[in-house]
C-alpha cells in the first residue's frame, strides 16, 4: 500500500475551494495508477494513498481518514460486496466499475455507496466532479446507471408519470421533455435526432437549453437533476 502525507481538512464547505482527501483502491494496478494520475492533477483533490481493493487493504486505508474512497469494481461480485461492507460508515464511497449491470449497482447502493461511474461513460473532468460531489454525499451516477434505475422504477408496480410530462419546477418545453426522456435512456444526439426526425444540430441546441434550465454541466448531472436524485450542482470557483 502506498501512502502520502496530506493534512486533513477539518470541514468540507458548501462552496469555495475544497481539499478532498482521496484513497484509491483497485486490484488492477494500471487502472489504479490511471485514476490516481487524473485526481492528482486537480488542486482540490489530495490523494492520500492507494492499494488493492481487498478488505484488508481498505481497512488499513481507513486509518488515513480519507473523505472519499474511490474503489475499482472490476472484481467478482461477492468480493466487491465484502470490500464495500461497512466502508461507507467511515468515508463516502465512489465506485468505478466495468459494468452498469443493475444487480451490482443496486447492491452497491444498498451497501452505502454514494456515487457510481462506469468505464467508458465518463471523462477525466467527470471523475473529479464525481469525487467532489461524493465528498458532499451527493450522488454522481453514469448515464447507464441512471438508465438502469429508471428501468427499475418503470418495472415496479407504481403507476408511471404521464409520458412527456416534466416536473413542474423544471419548466421544460414538451419537446425538451421528450429529449430528456431519451437522454435518460442513454440515447446519443444522433439517435435522438433519428427518433424525433430532427437534425442533430437542433438536438444539440435543445440539449444546451436543457443544461441551462437545469443548471447542469453534463449528461450525468442533467439526468440526476431531472430524476430528483440531486439538486442542481454547485458552481465551484476555479
């Protein structure tokens, strides 16, 4: 296990600069070093240590008092559950997984995971944003994860909302609401354009308007705000 000496910040303010202490845990060394290298470039993130994702390494990592544990989930489901068990009691947890399979996501959330990213569905900036959100216990989920959650809701016995009917406080037009339904399902701009028989440029314009109305910076945030999983994101100072 690799450790770093970083002073612990006493509080995480609601706004302004942050110094979030992060412990990176992943059995795949290449993945672990990749996550660490991305996070170390950001002024508000302090990587205090790294290790494998086994329960013993995570237990030792807790002694570093991290604010966020970023844990790779490219391992067997049972071992992942063992690693996550009790972890959320001492730190906020962000899982970075190879799959958005619904059972694995739901079990992770039941074990107290705050945020869940899927490889191929986030950028370097998204990873940093996810860590900052997780430090405040605000969920940050990849689009595929959110789509799975929506599918679970729709398969439940509860009556679904009227198609195309946006929440009252969002003030989206009917066309924008139609786009949001497709965004939630993980559709690309090209696929949305083909579905609604409009140009891809028109879709981009609608998406930009939706981002502005919902105060969102990317697809993951706009879906989370739309579904009521989180409030509009804070605008942190650079």
